[in-house]
């Protein structure tokens, strides 16, 4: 099994290396690709050093089985044909192909089988906020069809990349020293602030990020459910959170929903408001986190699951439920989901079985 990472030096590319190692992904050879800025850098994986090769239109992808691409939409569009030319499966983390009819958009907990139907040998990794939401919607959908979804996202600096995370740190440092903070990665200062805009505005007043949640949810879940989103950038460093309201065809009891979350793949339920006041270290284990009253981004960073809490009936809709979720944007929202797609393919796709 030969695996490649395109965009190896970026935040998600580095996360790919961690996740592949953590999960003992079955690979025999690893090839790293990057831009002219990162070509020549070396990274250690499982005790061996690998040098980043310059991404070019050549024969470098011959013999490679799976390619994890995270170098931006324009790069993915330009190099897709080169990457897949000799049969490699391209699992793309950009927005380039997500809504293309001949490219499956996959979250393994929801629609893994879609990955088998890939005419162009491209599989799209969804938007991070969509991934985390549909992982939690899936167990509810099994109880009763979801008709409508309202969601407010609270998205960390990590969603804009490693440079944005560093900018947030530097902004807090500058403000503490009574200096003017640098603002490059966001439209406005993020430190001590929230920005109700992620990506560019569309003609309907929604941002591109918000429309991704509307469109991608339909495609992944094969549903007619409509998702109305408000996406907000907050000054947490890593891990996104979402407040979600769903309207189902028939009412669902809170206890029934909690049990569904408890048993769902990729979900951990933390819903004990009576434990308010419990303190935990940011590096807490899963067991310690479960002693908290509700999930928070500080504690979900670096972890695999999407954490759910504050499960309640919607007081404005008798068929409604509302809940809170948080998950690591770089991990489950990007690298981990892509690696899980590849793991599923290795087990279930005859074309990849060795």
C-alpha cells in the first residue's frame, strides 16, 4: 500500500501524519508533496525521514494507491487528473469537488458506501462543520426523519489554518502588552472578539460556509432536510462547536435521543448538567472528560470523537430537539475523516485489497 500526502507541510497535512501513525494505518511507502515553499523539508514518520517533493505534472503518482490532498481547491483542481491518472484514489480535503455529481462526498459514519461509486477516482472530504454535525444527525435520523435543521457554529482559529492560530496567539500577546495587534488572516481582530462571518457572502445574505452546510448535508445524508446556518468565528484556538436545533417528523424523547447518541459511532455523549463546577485539565483523558457537565472545545482538541451535550426538547417546536456539539476541526473535521474513508476502502473495495 503506497500512500501520498499533497500539502504535507500545512496544518492538515501534518495532522495526516499524526493520524496515520496513531491508527497504525497499513502503508508500505509514504510520499510527501508540497509547493515550492515546502519542497525539500523533511518530516519523520514512524522513525524514518521523508523529504517533501515538489508537486508537479509528471509521473510521480504512478504506483500510488491512495492520495490525501489538502493543498487548497485551486491546487486540487489543477492536479486532480495528474494524481488519478494511474489509478490512485484521491481523497480531497478542499471544496473543489464536493458538489460535483460524479464525486462522492463521504462521512464514513453516515454514507461510507458512497465511496465505492467514484467515476473520477476522487472522493471529497466535506466541510469540517458539516462533518461534525452529520455525525450527530445520523443517529437522530434513524429514529425519525429530520425535516429542518438550524445551527449556529462557533468556529475556532484553526479553521483558517496554522498561520491563523499563530495570529490569534500573537494578538493576545500584543494586547496584553498594550500594543496594536496584527490583523491579516481575518476581516477583523479575533482576540477578545467574535466575527459573524466565515468565508465570503453570497447573494442571499448567507456566507459560503453557511451554504456549504445547507448543500453538503443534503448530499451526504441523501435527505430533503433544509439546514439554515449562522457560522461565527470565535477566539478559541482549536476545535469547533455548534448549537443545533432539529425538527423531526415525530417527537423524540430526550432520553431516546441521548441513548442514540450514546450508542452512535464516532459520538461521545457528555450530558450531566448537575455536575456544573467540575474542573478538568485540558489534557484530560476521555474518562475524566465524561465527568464534566457538557463538552467544550478546550477539552475536545486532539480527540477523535464528536462530543454531544445539552440535549433538550425545543421549547418552540413540539417535534424539535436541540443539542450542543464540539469536535476537533483539524482532526475529525479534516484529516481523521479522510483517513477513515481510506480505512473503509481498504476493507471493502476490491480494487484496493492487496
